[in-house]
C-alpha cells in the first residue's frame, strides 16, 4: 500500500487496529494458503467502511476480491447498515479495484470519517 500511495493519502490500518470491536476481519484461504483478506469497520449507526481489501498477487483474477467484497456487503446488510463506504487510490495500481467496486454498485461520494480529500484519493459509497 505504501509503495503505491503518497504518505498523506495512505491510511493503512495497523495490525492491532484489527482488534477493535468495531472491525470484522476475514481471510480467504485455499489449502492453507492466504488468497486475500478484507475488513468491515462500523463508523456510526447505519454506516460501515470497507477496509483493508487485498488479494495475493498470484490469486489476482480469480474472484477473491469480489468474493470478499460481497461477503462484507452481506455482513453490512445483516447489521442493518444503510450504506457502506470506502476510500482508495486513483492511479493505475488501483484501477482493477476501482472497476470491481463500480461493478458492485459503488458510486463516487464525499469524503467521510475524517479522511482528507486529496487528488490521489477516491471515495465511494454503496446504498444498501
């Protein structure tokens, strides 16, 4: 993440941040091998954030990200959230992620949760 994002737009959740009661974290594995992971963070009543979506390089193109994203969205619906949001980058390394989010119905939105609005950052939301 840090290699593809300017420091002012790199919002990496540290490992100990995953221990928060407001965060659910999932992994997808095959024969014990980690294919990808993702998280859902409760921001406020009715609003969640998709966090930490990553797919292992050799698992790209296998639907790992889509599976994890759909799982997080289903969990958000189950919690009664009215929307989920995310922030991501806008450069070429983020192009596949942006296509995935848009194909699942995410649309451009305003900044949220105190994230700074930078030329690099894209904010997306999905109404549930």
